[in-house]
């Protein structure tokens, strides 16, 4: 019996040196690019604290996929690439960075902390995708935001949308356009908040 198993063992030993399984596809992971923040401090610092929540989103947007809409009513994702985190987290972190840089409030924290705060910035992410217009790639980010009191009462609400054209059709250029669009959106939200929070006492 031992002799009958010998050829089989030799074959298995030979295969151990080289895998017969297909190689895993390479995956490129991208951070959301950001431009260097310019000096744009608030003139009046409000003695309030703000928590920035991750925007709620549909299951497709609430993922690390880079979403593309190649034509009307058809949604897909870029293959072989991912964001470094889920899209709502990336956008929340960009808002946090800009709001902290503006120095509008005594403190700005994320919803990952359990701190008690005076105000909350909540939102719904309705678009975070590239689209094709006249065979050119553009990035669209659409966010509905609400400024809430700590007890949940809505103080103000507004929708924002930014569209940024990619330089080329390459994924790297599309990612760069996402970064520019994210910067613009965060700046617009910060400008809006700076006005709305002057009414908060």
C-alpha cells in the first residue's frame, strides 16, 4: 500500500512549490486628496461645541467602492480600486478638517467620540460618484445637511452640490477630481455654518 501512495505524494510535493490557485487581483487604494488649507480663520469664535456625524447614505454609497454612472440609470463601480474608507467617513473627515481649521467653535469632534455637545451637524449623502457628460468624466457630490441642537431640534438645513470635471478619463484623474469637489463642498458647508451659527446663542 505504501508504494501505491508514493507517486501521489511526489506529485503533491511538486505542487507545493507553485500554487495552482489564481493570483488575487491587484487592488489600488486611494485616499481622498486634499489641497493645502489656506488661512481662513473665523472673525468671531462661538463658545459652542459641535459634533459632525457621518452622513447617512444608500448601501452603494456607504462603501469603499468608487462609484461611476457611465450612462443614465446605470450605476457601476471602478474595478480594481477602492477608497481607503467608506465614502461618508471620508467626507465627514474632510468637513472636520476644514471646520477645525476655520476655528469657528470652541471644539469640533466626530461622532466616533461620546462627548456631550451643544450642536450637531448631520447629513444625507445623496451623490458621491463620477458621471459621464458628453463622453467626459465629471465628479458629483451632493449633500443635504442639517444643523441641530444637542437635543435634536433642527436649527437650519440646506442642500449642497458640487460638480468637478476630471482632466482625463483615467482613474487617478477622477480621484483628483473627487478631492477638489470634496474641498469645495466642505468650504461651502463651512461658509454656511459660519453664518447660521451667528444666530445661535
